[in-house]
C-alpha cells in the first residue's frame, strides 16, 4: 500500500488525537529517518526526546533481539535480571537508592504523586496531600498528571479535576513560599520545562526550592521525563545546579526508544511503598529493561554527554546568530540539546516549511521552535539545520 492509502486508513481507524504531518516513517538510523517512498529526513525531534541515542542504535537493537529470544515478559511476582541491572545502574549514577519501574512518563509521575501522598500522611500528618506544581508545566495526560500540569488548555473538557494541586509561576520562589500551607506535601517541577516552551530555571532557583522543602519538611520531585538521560549534557538535569531531589521521574529516552518509565527514590521515602501498595503489569519487564541497560551504558561509554555539551554549545551559538538577523526572533534558550527559539510570530508554518526541506523540528506553545536532535548529532548536521532555517526565515522577511 502507498502512503496516501495508509494515511487515509489512519484517519478512518485511528483515534483522532494527533494533528499529523502527511509523512509515514518506516525506517530510522542515527539522526535520519525515511518515509515509505524512501525520502530521507534529518530528525531534530527524536520522537520528542525519546531517541537520544539516535534511531535503532545497534547496541539497543542487539539487546532487544537477544532479550526477545530469551524472555519477553514475566510477572513482577518473580525477580527479573535486566530490571535488577537497570535499577542498580540508575542508583549508581544518581542521587537515588531505589527505583520503581513503569511504562510511561505519566505513569512515573503518578507513582511519584502517590508515594508523596503516602509518605506525607505517614510522616507529616494525615492532612498532608497537596502538591505544588508550576504554571506552563507538563506532567502527562492521565487525570492526575494532567491536573498536575499547570496549563489550562490541557484541563478543558475533563473536569472535575483531581483535588490536591496548586499552581505557581515557574522561577518565582516567593510564590512557592506563599502557596505552602498545612496541607502541602511536595513541590513538583521539571528542572527545565519542555512542552511549556523550553524554560530554564533562573540562577539559584532550584537550590532555593531545595532549601524551602528542607525547612518545611516537604518533598522535592523533579520530572526529568524529557530532560533526563543526557539531554542537557549531564545524565540528569539536576546535576547542573547540584540540587538533589527526593524523587525523580524518567521515561522517554530511558530505554533508547522502547517504552519504559521509572521513578527514582531516596531510601527513607521509598520505604513508604510496601508490597501491594503500587504496581504495574509491564513495569520493569525484561525487554524494556534490557533495552534500558544498553541505552544507559551506551550513553556513558560512547561519550554522548560530551558530544551533547559540545554540540549544544555550538547549536545555541548558531541560533543566536540567526536571532541577530531576524527581528521576529524573540529569544533563544535551553541547555545541551534541548533548545528553544521563541518567535514573535506563529511557529507552526515554519515547522511545515522545514519539513518540505526534509528536516524534522517541533514547535511548542504556538511560537517556540524546539530542537531535540539525537545526542550523536554532528556539527555538519547542525549547520544544515541552521542554513535551512535561515532560508525559511528569509522567505518570511
Ligand atoms: C512527555 C512528558 C511526560 C509524559 O510522558 P508520557 O510517556 O507521554 O506519559 C511527562 N513529563 C514530561 C516533562 C514530559 O515531557
């Protein structure tokens, strides 16, 4: 079947929850993907920060193949070898002492919020259940995580929302202080907001949050679903500010493209989860965790963090150059290889023009171009994107 026929079938049979570009991708390798007709695209979306190692990294492919032949699934009634390996690795390379595995970012955040409530009720008093989150945040699409998400457009039509959330502006310490009361149990945020427009924490903000949480006995939860696993040039974004959370959630790129989610937890808090308190059928299954072990070791062993820092610095400097030339560019921001370019004009038409020129980029919040190339991206590939973006901008001038 050709792609036109298949796209029509998609419209007929697949739920209408995505505004898709008219492209059907069938193959990927590194920074490139190909459509059904064999056309090649340079991918600066990476499945929205999922394919940090590039598409079909040979070590991830091999791990999936080997594991699929051995054992795809068993219940968490039993011990699972790659799950143990991945949990140990994550703890070795982070602040955490224990890991709960699940299948998505939303599910990881659900776990964090459930554990925060349970811990707080046990350790701080039975009224403690409220979680403070940020405006422009994004935490997922389940009822609880979309309630945690501080953007009204995601709430509309799904009321009544979950009780127990309060929103404050990002980068406003005073607002957090004012929002804390006798019901507060945790503060949850993305150390860099992804969907909300690539918003970075101001100097000292995360440290100040840590201090407030320590002073008031509250939990600090970082959602690193998008920025974790090397995206910012460090394995975890919190490392840049030297501020450790009490819990941290991961998903997107944790298993090199295979669906997975994880909740990383400090010991004293993890102890509030007892057998039977929380579970997930597929959480930590052999296939996903084997891919996760391969992905994590490959990121560390193949110098991807160093490349991300170097290419990120280069990319942002080139975006700054473009900003100087076009007055409708408002701001360039981000860290490592999660970069945003805020425009004074709508960004969606630019994404479409880039697609015509065989480059995949994304736009969020209507006017923030978001660049999320694989961490293996080269200078030449960045140059091509910069040059093409300039051409597209030139046509607008
Ligand atoms: C994508 C994302 C989520 C949701 O992850 P899903 O796997 O789609 O449930 C949560 N938090 C952040 C920061 C994200 O970027």
